[in-house]
C-alpha cells in the first residue's frame, strides 16, 4: 500500500439546513484530503460543522439538511488476482442517499462510530444480531459464519466474554462495552475509512484511554484510515497525524499535527491552543478564553466569520471580503488575510 494514495478528497463542500427561521450554513466551504491508513483530526467548538462533515460524507445528513455544493470523492482500491491494484473513483455527492451504491459503501467501506452508542444501536436487537446484520449485508456469508465473525470481532475489541456478550442487548452492557460493541460493528466489514465522531466524550477517563488505545491498535493492524471528529485537542495530539480546524462551517487551518501545535497560523487556532493547559504551563497564570461568543448561525458576520472575536482583525478587509484559503507551505493552509502575500 502506498501511504500517499488518496482515499477521500473533499473540495468546497457546502451543506445547508433549510429551516423556517432561515438557512444555516452548517458547512460552508470545507476542503481536506484523507490518505490511505492515515488518521486525520477534525477539530472545532460545538456547532462548527464537524459532525455534519462526517454525515455529508456518508450522505446521512438529517432533514432539512442537504449537501448543496462541492465534491466528495472516494477512492476505492481493489486487488486483482495477479496482485496488482486497481483504483476506482466514486463521486459520493452524485449518489442517491437512499440508493444501493451508497448503502454498500456505508458500513462496508466507510463506517462511523458516534459519541452515544444508544442512539445508533437498536435496543430490541442483541449486539450479535446487529453485528451479524452488517456482516451478512456486506460480506454475503451465512448466519453461522457471520456469528463466528461477530464473536471474533467482539474479542478483538476487548469485549469481556464475547461468546456470551454476543447475545446481550445494549441496555445490559456498560457505556464502555456498548462503545466497544459499536466499534466492533463498524469494523466488522474491514472499512478503509472509519469516521469516529466524539467516540470517547461520554466515557470516563480510564475507559476513554482504553478505547483510544484500541482504535490506534486496530488502525495499525487493519491499515484503515480514521477521521477523528472531536473538540478535544488532547485526543487530536494523541491520535492523529494531520488536523483540520473548523470554525462556523469553514476549514480555517489544515496542517500536520506537529506544525499545528507548534506553529499555528490562524488566529482561531492560536486562541484554541491558548485556551488549553500545556505541558510546563505555570498554574498561577490564567488560561486565555476566546473572547466574544460564537456568532448567530442565522446571521453570520460578513467577511471572515471570526472577525468579531479576532485579535488581529483588520477593519475594511476582514469584515468585507470573503477569505480565500492561503497555502503557507505545502501541506499547511490557513483561511486568513494575514497570509495574503
Ligand atoms: Fe482575523 Fe482577519 Fe484573519 Fe479573520 S481574516 S482570522 S479577522 S486576521
């Protein structure tokens, strides 16, 4: 496998929600790439559009939301009998969200795990039935084989006594066990991309550490890519090699994880990093909070949406013009007029 092979390319993605009160531009120009086997973090405050990005890729944006513009290209790689690989390009935005092709990709080649497993697990089916359903749908095996694979997957994600928990209902399991069950379900068809949307936010610290370790091990063992959606910069630092920062539906900065933490360029990224404690932080010094409040999504400020909160605001420029995405160096971009030259 060539590490630099693209798996997903997102360009100028726009997903809007058409509500009675007005239109919410949940994603308003997102650009990023994910390569095979790579862990990419998507970070930002609540409501910045990061979860809708995952839903847009899988075409599961809830009503009244819609992908209105942009490109989401998925690259599928298939091994031939002679050992060579062929690449197939799929335009996910062109697929019918209820059609057969996206259904075979969803849960098969691209899977998702959510913050709260109870919202995505069926309460009236056992863990085993739910994992087996995914296996039978995507891998065309009989029930006995699907059950064997479900138990094996549960064992792999560290579920205690998988031979018996396979017949447990979600409400009979703890939060950490349910999250392991959902990861087992998501990974049962060996996806090439796992979208993990705040998968550990609802868990206690010990279980969170176990689940993050598990995901890291599985990513390495299975060679899959992970898109890690979180508000937690600690999780980003631990889990990912590249990061995109989102603010009010836009990707405002993209860089490899070291560059982002040690040489952030966008004032929003700098403010985010200044608001968390760092190693060596003097406890007597107060952490900075980001000044101002997140703007009203129905009434976004003109120009750069961060300008009312920005310490580097340039009147007559930042509040007037749309900000393009500037390339600072290969692999590092920032949507900020400070880098216009
Ligand atoms: Fe601040 Fe202007 Fe850059 Fe926006 S474009 S982040 S307001 S300096």
